C-alpha cells in the first residue's frame, strides 16, 4: 500500500474533517466549541497505550511486571517506556534489591491527564460513529 502525504490525506477527508486517523477530524462539543481535537499519537501506539493503561490502575509496576503483562521483549518495552518517560508521562526509578537491579515505572500527573484526554477523544469518536 502506498503512503500518502499529510496534504493528500487532508484533501481526501470530507468537508469538516473525517472520523478517523491521526489528527482525527472529530469535533469537540463538550464545552460547546467546535475546535478539532488532535489525537495524542504518543499514547495512541498500541504498546504505549498498554503501558499507560497498566500504570493508570497500578501505583507502579516493575520492568519485569510490565514486560510480562505486555507480552513483549526487553528491547521493545524499553524503547516505548523511554518515549513515555521523555514526554513526562511516566517516571522511571532504578534501584537494587541486593545485587539485582530493579526498574520501576509510575504514571505522572501529566500522564494521567494525557490518558484522560485520549480516552475522552476516543469516546467522542465512538459517540460520533454510533450517532450516524
């Protein structure tokens, strides 16, 4: 499948925006305004959404716990966790238990807000789709 530029994608959207893809095109109506709501692409990626969601319901999780929960490799988890850390969505705390290194992750206040915005956006997409 050929990749299309952002300009080509924008031209292919129906007037007023579409109901899918990054950038969404879904209009926010909760506060009465009609401004486009951008999808948080950082969280939208499957592995990162899983990490943030797992941390939202746990005070913290170790690298090993997240790895088992996400059923992924060390390298894959490390790359995605680092992106979330760089964005300020998660904190990473390294320590030792005896001589064994331990890495723990926790969701930050900024990460919680980002997840809430993301979930609100996805709920708006679902409502808009079902209302048709």
